[in-house]
């Protein structure tokens, strides 16, 4: 999906539904669309902030302006990529609010990275277990663990409205990038199935527009991943190949800036298929079994 024409509403508060507002961070890129969307839940005395975004002074100021006279009772992070959680620490310092949500995670690099690196400053006061809830005035947020994009990824469900904040697990503008070793295609597919079994009415992703047909989109995403796997099977049935030779055959007309991300997703598929006994490798060459 192409980004909408500028100007984008960076720094402005927008109402998504009565309990939900959002503020767009100034960090657009090929991986973040128009930027990270920080969400505010609640508007009657206390609010939760979801995915505070990058440690950008103007964005943090915009969040505080949007909060107004209300009290931030929780700063929640879906995962710890650097476009999602670094603002948590300075926002907590300025407001005294606890950081709540996903577990901390810092990994060493596994070669050239195509995704945002992990946030080493993230230090939660409380890690939410799957199904654990927290409440405020007129709102209840429940954690839904969805590993795959990262091993510590979780979503937040608004029990009162049926909304689900999906972070980077499900986005309407693009598929999620799965980057090994922490990103895991098998876990990602299981998490998609987990969301498909739910009855959420709308998804609010960290990047891109709201998703008003959640189960239909999830079904399509599962089909897309199966199609990618079938492509791999077909290519390796012809001959053994390295990932670098497979990417241009699988992703026609791909933006050159996204070649690394595509290669990582192919690697994630191959590692999952290797665990399932479908493929094997000799150094960098993969073959069908």
C-alpha cells in the first residue's frame, strides 16, 4: 500500500473511537510507513499510552499535550524494536507512570539487519502474562501474547469496544517482517491463528490505517505465507539455491530498499521448513527433501 499524500498528521491527536486516540511520530520509512502511531486509551481521568514510539522530544511533547490534564497510569509497549519503545523511559521519567507490557529483550546481531534493532533502554516495571488485564476509568486492556515478529511481541485488547492494538504483528499496509534469530515464522503463524480465533472488531496497528475486517485480513495473511512457502518448494524442486538467488524470483519488482527484509523473511520460512523436515542446507545452499 502506498503512503497517503502529505501532509501527514504528525504530532496531532486524532480520535479513532471514543476510548482511543492516536498521535503519529515523525519517523516515516520503508519499514514504518508514515511513522509509528502512539495510542491513548481512555479520556476520563486516566489513560494508558500504547507504543510511545522513538525517543523524540517533539513526539513526547505531543503525547503529553494529547494527554492534557489526565493522568498516565500505564505506558505499554507491544515489543522492543526501536521505533516502538524508546520513548517509554523518558515519558515515565516525566510523568511517574509505570512501564507495563512486553518482556525486555536484547539480542546480538545475526549479520546485516533489515529491521529496527532492539531497544536496550527498555526496562518494564511490570510484564504482562497472556490474558492478564489492567484497568482504568472506563477501560480494560488485556494482553494477548503474539510471538513471531519478535519473541516478546504482544497485542492489547480493549474489552469495552472490541478493538485490538496489534503492534507490528498485523498491519493493513504491509505484511510483518520476520527476522531470525528472534523472529520465528512458526510462532508467527500460530499467533495469526490465535488472532483468527478471536472476535475483535477492529485492529489498530502501530503503522498504517485501522483494519476494519480483521478476520478476513488475517485469513489472507495466512494464505500469503502459505503461498510464499509453496514458492520456495517450487524453486528448490527445480534446483538447490541460496537465499540471494531466491529473493528476486519470489519478489518481482521489489523496492531495492526492502531486499534485505525479503531475504530475512525467506530465511524465516526456510528455518521453519527445516524444523518440519521439508528442506535442508549445506552452508548457504538450500535444497528440498
